[in-house]
C-alpha cells in the first residue's frame, strides 16, 4: 500500500531548508513492509531504527547512501533510544544494545525478569496493532536517556507489564 511504502522511506531536504523537500528526494530504507521507528543523528551520519533492523545513512544528496547494519535485532520500544559517544543506545529484543556505524553490539547480559516481560509484551502489542485498532503501544510507556557526565545510559520501563502509562517506571543504569 502507499502508506506502507511511505513508512519505509525517508525524505531528504535541500540544504538549509529542513521543512520541505522535492518529491524525488526520497530513499527507500530496506523492506517497504517494515516501518521506520526512529532516526538519530550520530556525528555526520544518522542511525535509522526500523522494526527489525538498523541502518546507517551517510552522505549528502545526490550521493546519499543507506547501508544495513543489522537485521537480526528487533526494536519493540523505540522511545528508549538515546545518543552517547557516537552510538545509539536502545532496548532491543536481545537487551540493551549500542548501534554505531560498525553495527550492533550487546551492552550486557541477556535480558531477564521484568525487562524480558516488558520486551515480550511490547513485541506482542506491535504484532497486534495491525489487526486490532484498540491496542496501543503507549500501554508500555518507556524512555531512554544518557547521563554524559557519568557516562551512563538510563532506561525507564513500566514497573509492571500491562500497567497504564501513568504507572511509575523503573529506571535502570547501564554503564558504558
């Protein structure tokens, strides 16, 4: 469908005109069936997080390149993405990972306990979104931030699976 295709494309604006772009300056990023969830600037490049892949965007129009970094990791909670030291830290299907122009690196032990439950719930919710309009990914409000002074990634997830977005989150610190 046209919307599905638009969800997998990025538009490149003219230099100095970030609020508009020529219709021909669009790039497809991977499969049209996989939505772009977030784009984070890392130095002079950008990391693109899709539902089940990470991509690197580099160059300037018309010499823009999009390269696959990893297609084995899912990103069920894109709001947990934060940039530090030229990397994007984000909670993934395998735990907290650092995405850089070199690829995806796991930042610790495999996820377990309540973090695993939240990731599994987010993956189920995303799978149901297409078939059930009443389901919302916002049922799992989450966040990611960096403390550059202490050189740490901070992750906030719901304290309980299925808790409403007003339920306090549990914060975790991952030292880099």
